[in-house]
């Protein structure tokens, strides 16, 4: 039987964002004399706090070398703090990075090695030292932080623009990809349809769904440079408020994966209260664009909800 074990998770689809993690640990002593030696810096092996801090910083940076499933990542900031309470040494480790995956394991690894270093330095003075409560206190910067942005049921529609698919000559895969990927964020398409690459039809469907107060209207197809690709030309005049940054983010994300992403001419913005986004027609282009924009773009609905509440 073939071994299909994967040692490292694929994170190619993720964004590099500011990610933070804080971990703590406790070293519990039994000897007041040992604690006094720590505070007075008279431990024979040296300054406990400075030595263990150095060991912790090294551990943070070397986490991927000893934890097989961890990705090597840049450490942009690391802080190791100590406090004492009777016979307990409290360790607090905070780590920051700008990368595609979090630093919680790095923070916990740092806390563990700091605690072990303290143990090693104090074991000649105290034979009953206990390392306790190595734990992650908090983390931030991952997609799960964005769940709070989905505060209401979002009515969405997926519209596939394709002459061949609308004529029954080809099978739609891109529209189905949109539906599947949005389901991860709790968004279920309220409607789904296939239309030809027709300027007037595209405009009519966008206006129709906007008039029905659909919060999210997603077009896929017709954003390239062939003569039939007219989706951006049809949608752009209808936008009351363009949001150029949406498609800039999508193209930037895609460009890191294929040099052809720069050729996409997608546009995005609001038609009344409906957010309209035009996606590429290929499955890979659709997938990359959804990964680039969601769930972050859902923040717009929180902003709009706040505006309505203030009014």
C-alpha cells in the first residue's frame, strides 16, 4: 500500500498577513533559596533570565527545524518577559510575523524552551522543580478572525457569462467552483444562472438582481481580452461606487501564481446596495480570486450595516 502521508500542509492559497501569538508557561520551584538566587542573580550557571531568554529566542527561530509539520517563516518580532510570584516564575512569549501561516507553535516552543532552560540552570539548587501550564493565550491574523464579519445572511447570486455554456456546448465548472468556495464562509447562493456573453443581457441581470436587494452579485467569465469578453464594459457604467482595490488585490494575488493574471480586466463596486464583483472564467482564476478576496471583502457588509444603523 502506497504511503500518502503529507508532512506539510499546502499554504500556497493563503495570504501573507500580520500574525501574532502569545504563549505562557510556569516554572514552579520548591526552594525559596533557589528563587532568591534567581532574583539576586547568584545562580552558579549564570543569569537565569538572560540565558533562558536567549535560548527562547533561538527556539522561536528554529521551530521548523524540530517540529516536522511547521513551515519555516520569518520572525519579525519576539518578546520574552518574566515575572515572579512567590515560588513561581511566569514566562510570557509573544511572536509576530507577516506570513501565510500563524506563529502559535513558535510562541509555545519558545515558552517551553525558556522553561526547560530555567529548569536546567536551577536543578542543582532545587530537585523538585515543576514545569506547568504551557499554553497558547491568544493569536490573531488568520481567516477565522474574520468570522465576525459575517453577521447576517448574505443573499448572493452567481452568474456565468459564456456563449458556449449557455448554448449547452460546454459544462460550467467555474460557477460551481464559486458556489463551493463561498459555502466555506457560510454564504449560500440564493440564485445561479448561465447567460451568454451579451452586453445588454449582462447589464439587465446586474440591474435586476440589484433591484431585488441582493447583497452580493458575482459574475464569472468575460473579463479577458477576446472580442467576446465584454463583462467589464457592461458592468462598469452601472457602478455607483467603484472599488478598484478589490481587483487590484485579486490581480496581485494571481500574479504570484501565474504571469497571466495581469491580463484580467475585472471590475468591482456597488450598484446601489449590491456589491458586484467580476471574476475570470477559468476555474483556477475563479479559485484564486475567491481566495484573494474572501472573507476580507465581507468587511464591506459590516461597514454598510454600520452606515444604515447610524442613519
